């Protein structure tokens, strides 16, 4: 997942709003969002290679979203799958402080990543590269393949457009449009993350098209103050044409 835009307790009617793109190699098999048969309280897409997920929800109000930290010089081929961390949180009942404390201990086993965690009442983030684990106050947040709110062009643009898109809710159209923005950033604004300039350009847009790689799916989530959660996920083929769509609504089940 290469871009997660999140509004937490900002909108008076929708305390949780998420707009996210997952970028991945097209050769890596994945299933679209659904209720998992083996863990029926999880609604998420699924990585069919390692079995985890990049973003998901649970029936009891939990949310988790993961991005990789881009540093090609520090990739360990024998590291465990980071997607398992998302599934474990969604399936469990840990508080946010407990989950963050656990990640502080376990995180160094994995290649670099960031993990946003919500339990319906609070939100937190763990960043493995900085070792930071902290709760988050209400606000707008953007996460790409660096630390939270790192001012990459698509992060800055995404946050600005999300703020405007909130005014249109429950109409998802502006959020869907911002996730489809495939305009690259100017060279002077590009980060330097250890990949070639050509790849920095291709990876700089919200919606990515690159040889064998790109935006695989776009996910829109809005949860209202009554716990009703509405999800729309579009799946994209290698040339950026929608090849599938999932629409789901459910009400959070509180204990």
C-alpha cells in the first residue's frame, strides 16, 4: 500500500474516513476485499502469496493500514511478511497502547514499514524505521512509503484534496478522483529514496502505472457516527482500467 489518506474525528458525521491506494507488482496474486472465511470478523483484501493484508476492517470497529518504507538498500529477503501484522491486529482485541508496545518489540524483525491502527475509539501509528510508536490526535493524516506526513508531493496534494472532499460526503466522487490522479510530480519536488529518477517519477503520483507494477486497488471507507461502515474498492488492471468493484456496508458490533 503506497498511499493512505485518513480523516480521524474531523467530520461531524463521519469520524473515520479513509482513501487508500495499494501499489504492488501485478505478478503478485491477491484477492479483492471480502469477509475472510478463516477469520470471519475481518473484511479486507488478501495477499495470496503470504496470506496477510495491507488494509482492513473488523466487525467490532478495528481498522489497520500498512505501507512499506521505501529503501531498496535495506531489504531482507528472509524477513517475515508484514501483512500478517495487519491481520493479527484486526483479529485481536488489543488496546492501541498494547499493540504499539508489542510492535516496538516485534517491528525490527521485519523490513521497513508503517502501520496505522484504530480500535474505533483511538488511533495510533508505529513507524519501524524511526522506532516511533504513538497515539494520534484527531486530524488529517497521509502516509506513503516514508514516515507519517512526510511532505512528498502526493502526500501534500492528497491531504489538501481530502480536506476538500470531506465537504462532499456522503458523495465519494472527489475522493475517488484524487486516488486516480496519475500526474507525476516535477523533478525538483521528487524525493530521493534509492531508486532511479525514472522510477521516482513514476512513483510520485497518487495513481501509478509502471512496467509490471502499479496501483492494484483503490479503497474508500467512511464510518458514520452510528457505526455504519461503507466500503467501496475498485481493482485495476495493468493499464489502469477498472477490472472489478466491491461494495460493502455493515454496522460495527460493539461488545
